[in-house]
């Protein structure tokens, strides 16, 4: 789609290349970032509506089961959302993927190991605790004035709360358990991280075929695609940094010179969305928004390594402790017969 350049938020000053002084290049001002329009909650509600619609047909119009599963997913994601809100993440939202679940999204410049661990555990832990509390309330349903039909639904809810949240804590990327181990012990540019992602993709693919739940194949395919883009990202990062440009900054902190130099490198290296844009002269393109997006994707977040060995051990013990619950409490797991 063509973009009207007059409507794009470029600075008023015209780009110029000082051809009379070849030894000194005058770089045009970098374009201002476009303010994102649209309400994120409208997108969240739309994705929830689609999630319910697909789920309605998948579960053969079984509203009770669909609403229980949806409630569990929302409760789980609200835990992530609340933790991200406390730690001042920006552009927060919850988005639903039909048949596969949902994810809470947010951005932050400096990412703390401790905060990331709390955010990742804030989804499954409350769900597991809620499931255990409901389990211990079940024997007292008569005293609570609960009907038998409600007791059956709560029994399902208790088991599903624990089962689904434990499933999410498995050490498989991109589940919360896999992301937790990645944040604690792996560097995303490390070969071990790539091996971990490939192993996780294989495991998810195996489960998809084993359970004959083929929509699950979306995850391993996306993971392998992202691994390829991450490899290209690492190569571009090394190229830019080899030319003396520090990428550990925000877009606003980039100088005009850094912007145009990074832009030229991306175009020279055939960045997929910028192949039709000339590297020089330094002039704005009708697709300059794509350039801004590509440069922002290249800028690195600061990972704050603020967890000691004792802190990592404590988090791992909490993570492992969750998996002892099925052995300590003989409650009912839907779909699993022992």
C-alpha cells in the first residue's frame, strides 16, 4: 500500500547531502516515530470473540467447558498482565489465539532477570494455588449450600486449573517454564539457546502428532521461523557494531548519523522488507516506516543480571515444587485416568 509522504511525521527540514563538501556528510534529521493509533483493548476483545467463536464449534457448543477453559486462560494471563503493570511495562495487552490459548504482551527497555522471573511465574502460580484451594473446598460443598451440578463443574475447574498451569510450566519454549529457564540460564545469542529452541519445537511437534491436535503445530513452525530471523538479526547486529555503532539504546537516543548509517547497512545486507529502497543518497523513502521498524527491531534491550545463584536456586525450587502437587494431592485431572 502506498503511503502519502506528506502525512508521514518527518521533520520539516528537507534531507540534504552536502555534495560540495565530500569529506563532511550532512545527515538529514532522522524521521520521527509515528504515534501508534488504535485501542489495544479493542484488539484484545476482538481476539477474545474469535477465540470463543472457534472454541464454540470445536467443543460442539459445550458452553460450560468453553467458559471454564476461557476463564482459566484469562485468569492466567491477568497474572502476567498485573506483574507487568507493577514493573511498569508499556503497551500492555492480552491477545487470544483460538484453540491455543493467549499471551500477555508488553515492552520495556531494561529487562530484569528477577522481574522477568516473577512475571513468568505470575501466570501459572495463582492458577495452581486457586486449583488447590478449590480442591480443599470440594468436600464441604454441602455446608456451602452448593448443588451437585456446581460441585461437578468445580471439580473439573480445580483439575483443569492445576493441569493446564502445570503444562504451561514444562521446560519447553515458548511455554512459561521454557521461557523461565531461558531467562535464568541462557543467552539468546548462545548456541545452547538455539539448541533449546529446536528441541522444544521437536517436542511440541511430537505432542501435536501424538495427540492428533494439529493446530499445535503452529508453535514449532513459528519458533523455527523466528530462529532463522534471530540468526539474521545476530549477523546484522555484529555488522553494525563492527562499524562502531552502539545498539544498546532507544530509537530516540539514536543520532541522525547513526540512523542513516544503520539504514544503509540494512539495505546493503538485503534486509527483507527494504530491498527496494536505495541506500544512498540519504533521502526519505515512501516506505520509511518500514526502515524505522527494522531499526527498532535491531536495537537491543538491556538485560539486567540481578539474580544471584541463591536467587536462581530459589526460583528453580518454586518451579520444581509445583510439579510435586499431583503426587501430594490425589485430585481429579480431566482427560487423565490413573
